[in-house]
C-alpha cells in the first residue's frame, strides 16, 4: 500500500498533558506547522478518565483538565490528530504512521516523544495463580467505570499503596464496590498521612503493609487473593476483583525503535536538561522520562521543552554533549540524566528504593562536591524526591559522570570521596 508523504515543522507523538503543552508552546511562538499524533480516539491523555478532583486549580476534575489542555493546544494553532499511531521510523526525523486516512510518512524538522507511561499488568509482575476475570490495572478500572459505565465487581483488593492507589479506591467507590484492603509489599505505605487516614477512617479500608500477593484464586471469576506477610504467614482475602496499581514503566517502544538511547534507571529515553535525546532533533518529555509524575508536572515540562525545541529550530540552544548523571543506591534513578552545558535545570526528579529518614543528597563530579541538599521530610519508595538544579553550571562539560549519593546529617557520604575538593 502506498504511503502518503508529508512534511511539517514539528511532530509531537502523544496528546497527553506534556505533548499538548509542547505543541501549545511551539505554536504560540510561531514554530510553523506543529502536529500532534494521538493513537487514542480522544486527546487529553490519562486525565480523561481520572474523575477525581485536584487537577489544576482545586475542584478541577481530570476530564475538565484534559478538555482545557486540548482546547488550549488547538487555540494556539497546533493540529491534533486522533486515532493515528506512529508505527516506526523511516529516517532520523521521519515517522511512519497509520490512521483513519491510511498510511503516511511524515518528515519533520524536530520530533518530540511524549508517549507517557503504562502500568505493568499482573502478567508482567509474575503473580502466580489462575487466570480468572476480575483482574485489572488502575487504567483499565478507570476506563471501565468512568468512560464505559461497566460493572467491575462487588468486593475488591487494591494492590499498591502509593498515590495512584487512592485514585483506584475512588473509582471503586464510584462503582459501588466494597474495598476489602489496600496492600503493599513495602514496610510502609506511600499515600501520605491525609490519604492514608481517609482510606482507613473515612472509607473504612485497612492498609496492609509488608504483604505480597502470593497467588490469585478462582476459576472463571476471581474468588480471592492469597497474601504472604513479612513473618511468613499466608492469609486469604475474599474478593471478586483485584486492581494492580502503580509499578509504572515508560512507554518507550517508539523511542527504542528510533535508536534513542534509554537510561538504565528510568527505562525511558536518556535526556539532558534541554530534553534532548542522543538523536539530533529528537526530544522527549513527560512521563516517558520518569514514570510517573502528576499531570501538572508533565505539562510544566512540556512548556519548558517547547522553548528548547524552538531554540533548536532557530539553530540556537546549548552545546551538545555533557556528562551523564548517575545515582548510587539506595537511589534508583534521576531525570533528566545528562548535564547539558548552558542548559539550566530547575529541579531534578529522583526515586529511592528504600525509606530515607532526613537524608542529604550530595552531588559530585570527579571527586569534587557540586551541591549538597538536606531533605527535611525524608523520602519513601514510589514517591517523588526533588533536587535543585542550579548546580549544573558548576559541572565540567568535559569531566566525568556526575554522581548523586545519599549522606547523613553528620556528613557521612555513601559512594563518594570528598578528599581534595573545594566546598560549593
């Protein structure tokens, strides 16, 4: 079948908060023809089926927020095409697509990957047991309840106790489903005090920590979940629905097919502070970089990325190259994960694999300290940890990797030596 060939100035893949913010920022500043490709039938991303409030100003629901972001992008002059999937690359800046109007080959001066993230389903988590009906992810649950009005069961267990689990709890309550428990294999929940109290007291839902799903039970329809506790005990919770929440991974398939290097920690495209990948003219932004941050954070990144893309189109922007940024355990990853010369970064996002009490984040390069930051509230797994980015101007563009380690209040540093270094 013949592909129709077209050229535009910028192609943005993904019409979620990040992609729409990039498109709006570029179109408003006269970047030429800016086209957004969205494989779903409706643009707006995940917020479309998140009916809880808290998007934008207080009181705004996910669908309201999504509609406003789409309207803003269209109002700026950007094109938003739904039902169009980018299937591969025909060149460094040329995408093959399929959609309602057939096959196309689109060449652009810049490509922005804003493909987002997805939750790992039960199969990817290697949870043993039968394969009954009633096993969902948060996204599947929200679409069934909010978009399609489908019945999902009568009694549920939510696996996960991070913020997205509270969204699952909200959707289940909207569907009149009794929630037997929120469970997490971590030694403590990651909901935050207010939401944990709301789950336990307001909704009467116990939060079970240190509990791993050992087996799913039932034939045809789920009949229960067997849990293994830290002391080795096995207990069974009767339910006909289980919702696996969290455990997000970047939707990086298109990036990988295009030869974009992935960061081993985030598993998303490796980018610098200007959201540039290792492929000239290809940028990445939003939750494809760091699964997963709130919609407002993704949109904020999209606005910043629009400036970087516009500079690239004008032949300006920071110099290419720069050292990689690495983290030492118990930190899991950092994003962005490269230092771009002359590209300021407001804040980095990090994740930790274990709870940290009053940690100090220490940034070094070639044994010299660039920055030291106290984190008064501590950190827990699956929750964002922020690091100020003003230290990037001190990094040597030709130097070795920048390393972020965790120290204690008394200056004890893990994985870095301060000998011979000048203080910041």
